[in-house]
C-alpha cells in the first residue's frame, strides 16, 4: 500500500497549531506525531515552512450539471475546487432537471462518480409540489434538503405556507434554506424598473435584494424551525441584523438552528460595485461594509457556524447583460481558501477559526463520515499552503469553464501548494494530477 510521509508541517487542526509529521497510507491518515521516522518505503514530502490544513468541505456550490453545462460541469468545477484546496463539495438542486426526485439524485451521483476529482455530495430539492418525494427519498444518499425562499435559478421557489409547515415537520435531516422574502423583492424590483427600466444601476442591487427582505425571511424560517423542531441551516447571511437571530450558547453538535456566511460577503462590499459591476451580483446581495464587519464578528463569536462559497458560475456574456437580465452568482472555489487565508493575515480571524468553520463544522453539521479533520483513521483530504508566497489572480490560470473570476487582478498573501483527496495527490504547484477520482460523501445517519 502506497505511503506518503509529510514532515515538518505546521498542522492546523481542532483549535491547535503545532509542527508535526503526518503519514498517509492508502486513502487514510495512518499516523500523526511530532516525529515519524521514515522506513525507506514512503514518499517523503518536506513541508518545512508550510501549513497543513484539512481540505475545505464546501457545502454550497452550483456545478450546473445536468442541463446548464454551457456554464460549468462537475468535471471542470471539481478541478477548480481542488486547485483551491476544496476537497469535498455539496452541490445544489437547481439544475435541469432539478434534483427533486430519487432518480434525479441518483443520476447526479452517477455523473459525479465518473468525472469528479473531488469528493461529492448533493442536496435534495424541495418544491411546492414534491412533498411525497421528500418523505420517501433515501436520506442516506443526500447531505440534506434545500429550500429556496427567494427566487432562484430553476424556478424552485417554495412559498406555500402549508407545504413549508409539512416539509419542516417531515424530516430530521438538515434543511438548508436560501432566505430572502419574495414579496419584498418583487415590490422593490417593480419600483426600480419603473424608474430605470431594465438597465438598473448595479449599485441598486442591495436595495432590491434588501436587508429587510433577508431579515423577514430568515426570522420566518427560524420561527418555523422552532415551532416544528426542524434542523435548520440558513445559507449565506449577508446582513448585520440577521446575525442577531443566531446563538453561540451551545456547541455546534447541539444546535438545531445554524448559520453560514460566504466568502464574497466577507470580502466585498457595496463600494466594489463601481469597479466590479455585475461580476459581483449575487443573491443575497453584497451589502454595506458595516454588514461585512458584523458578519466577521458573528463568525468569530460562533453565531455563524460554517464558511462556504456559493460557487455559481455563469458565462461572461450572460453577466454582461443589463441588470434585469444579468444572472446572479459567480465562480469562487479556486480562490476561496486563499482569500480567507489572506483575511487571516489581515487579522480578521485566526487560522484555527478558519479551519473550524470551513472544514470541521460542515462535517459535524451534515454528519459526514471520517472527513473534515486531521485525525488518524480519517480520509487523507489535505492541503499544503504557503503563507509566505503571494500570487496574483490572472485569467490564464483560471480553471473555471466560464473563464472569469471576480478576483482577477487581486493579489493574495497565500498560495495552495498541494491538495490530496483520499490520499491521492490531485493538485501539485499549479498542475492538476489526474491520479484518481473523488468519492461519494457518506453520512452518519
């Protein structure tokens, strides 16, 4: 069985940072110790000066397959992900067809098994019409259930109050929710179209997808979760006021209601619309700098539990349409880790907190088996990073099928050196290594 011995790395894991060696045997971490003596049979990697982190488990991506493959595929985006140190992903159901039946879920799992270089899982989608499917689908095959409470790609808006009550009362797996109040958004949009037509200034996006729209929806979801006892996970918080809805009084494993923040809401603010335009048009919208700072505060205080990307590529041609026709979303998986490592260098959070929120907590929340930690017996999903090596994002280095990034021209203070998935080196200093495909995530339920 092949062995790889990583020596002299600064391991970041479970709240600690210390120099250790780590031995990979086959797919798993065989040993972690302050010193592991080579036997002569291992491949040796001297990681002096480098940090060894668990691979990021990104619980919110849109890889567009099937049906929207002119934007992206599981093959293309999983390779961009491992180039960015993301070793496992959970993909959203708003594809074509939507992942709202057992057959559609199985089709996605089959597709990923054939092409994904990263480990993969999927959320099952809820609609106004598939309650019986939600009650009967195989919950061991999906990470959780996804509901859109705001308009989204794929027309998956769930707005029937009776259906929502029944969905929340019908499952004990995590219910992940996109929270924006549709009535508020429609009203705001109509007012702006009346004033500007289709070519609404992008700076008005956070007025249309407003703070009020987010708060009304998030508070409503939390009220329903408390009333039914459902396990609720609120995706991509974007406002300061929403952070007040969540608690840090219990450890994550005991929480019934949790929250997440995405990289773009921690990096950009409304001041960036002038330069970036629709390239940073997301739902929920990027909002004020004060919202961004409140999100960082809530993350560090454990009111926000998980970090994600909401990677959602569109073609550049699509993004350059007038406001009402330009889709929301953008590609992020290749640079999310280095962006937040740079934020660590800027003093916004700690390495230990970053690893907790990006790696440990998704595994805990979704009960993912044997991943998300540097532990003996766990799968060797690892990332070696150089915190002293700056690099600037240029178009030629992008691995997204869509061929653009909102980070183009940005200089980050860290660089991904190597990525291992299930013990296989899949990314090495700028090169994708087609050594093995990823595995289906499994869940302790």
